[in-house]
C-alpha cells in the first residue's frame, strides 16, 4: 500500500465525523456507505472465479466497528480467492432459514398425519390421533417453527393434563414426538427431539403414578350360568357375544368377521394381519357350538359380514355387545373384552399349556429370541382347547 492510500485510510475519528452522504474508501476494497439519512454501513467489493465484481454488505456502523469491518473484509476476500461465493452462500443461508421458519408444528403435524393414515386400521384412531394434537398441542406450539420448539414448550402443552388425564397426556406426548421425528427426517429439525421422554421430559414433568385398571371380567365359574341366561336371546348381538366367548376374540375382530374368513370344512376362522392388533395373521379353531352360531347367522345374513348391523353390508356397532350386557344383564360386572380374561383363567385352571393359551388369545411373544423359535401356532393343541 502506497503513502497516498495510507493517508486516505479511514480512522475511528474520521468515521464518526463524516456527515456527508456518499461512499468513503478505506482501501483494499472496503467502503463506508453513508445514506441520505446519515445511516452508515460497510461493504466490500470482491470478484469470485473471474466473475463480475460485486459489493457484499458487512454490517452497519457502529454495531460493526472499523476494525471488525476490516477483519470481515479480509475473511470475505480469502473466501473469494478460494472460489467460494459469499453472496451466494448468504442467499442460500437466508433461503434455508426461511424454509425452516415456514414449517410450523401444525403444518408438520398435518403432513405427518397424512403420511401415517395408511398405517391405521380404523377411522376412530385416525380422528383421535389428530384431535389430541389439535386440542393440546396446537394452541401452544401450532404456530411455532419446529426448529424453534424446545422441551419447555412441550412441557407447557402437557403440564395441565399430565397428572389429571394421564393416558391422554401420554398419547399426546407420543404424537408430538412422532411429528418431531418426522420433521427431523424431512430436514426441518436439527439436534435432539424435544418431546423425547427419556433423559429429557422425565426431568421436567412429575412422575405419573398410574393405577392399573383391568377390564371387568366374569369369573369363569359363573360363565355356565350366564351362558344359560344368554341362550334364549336370539339377536345378532347375542350371537356375536356368544361367538366372542367361544373364540376368545377381541370385539373388533368378532364384529367385523366376514364369511370369506370362515373355512367350514376345516372348522377354521382365519384373520389377516390387517385385522389383528399385532399385525400378524391369526387362525382360530372353531368348536361345534361356534360352528352352529355361524350356520345360524349364514341363514340370516344377506352380506359379507357375519354379524350384520341395521345398515346393509355394515357390521354391528362397536357398542352393540356392551349395550346387550348392560341392558339385559345389569347385575353382571363384565364387558365383552373381559371374557378374554375369563377364558385365560379357565384355561390355566384346566392345566392347558401357557404358550398355547397365549396363542389362543393372539398374544405376541415379547422376547425376540424366543419368538424366533416359536413358529408353530399349535393349531391342533388349540383345537382341543376350544
């Protein structure tokens, strides 16, 4: 740098004293810009890979001092010499910031919900999934970009219901967590999942003291007497309840049973994985009384559902069997699902093998190693139990 350039370089005192709009050089392509309103800012001029010269802003004065402006100018010049385009990178960074800001939690939740609908087996669960988020998450974090959401924001959603509606709070947290995992997979979230429980929310929320509530079930010793009381009732709901008791099936499995699942020749009811809670195919051996119920329903059926409701080609409602119990047997403290527990108690008291009983109930083996060796569904043994 020559003496003329050194003489023309800016000083802190000179920068402060300039009151004329214009452009003041500092040398080495650094300039102080003074606007008509006397706002001052820094720019430097660079050329990247032989392209045209361009001005790049370095910040406003006095937030960026003369010394800092020179340091920024040197860094930009070094980047340009190495072929990097600081302006293009800045625009890309701003575009990425805008992209992240545009993905609010509500938008992410709706997109995640749309993607996951194919996994669910019934519309009721779909409605519950999005409704919990609409009720408990959207008011607090629905408008927030997912990248800005922290654990404390999740706590604000959950705290009002954490100890009063524990199951709802649990599911809400799980669904918020699912949305955040989707956002991370889609590139809208960096870092840890703020809705994770372990090592995170467990330290910000009190411990939930849960009471295990089992479905009311009838003692198996009372079942013969109940069966005699149920026998005179010849309705579709009564037949469905009898079939549920005889097969140890779940309510949804029974009421949505179809004729194409029944093999009369082999006395077998075969359910696809889409119909099962564990998403695995299940075969149910049918005893003589279960077959008699099916033969009676076959004479009365006009569609594909075995237990038809009042609407054509629709099954009975999910409350039909429960309504029957409450209306006709108000003295009995039991629900349809509880008969699975009745079956299990009866089977264990009769000395049937535990593994076979678990297969009758379509329970999965939780131990993966043990499950890998248990490939036979013990159909012949289960046929004897039934």
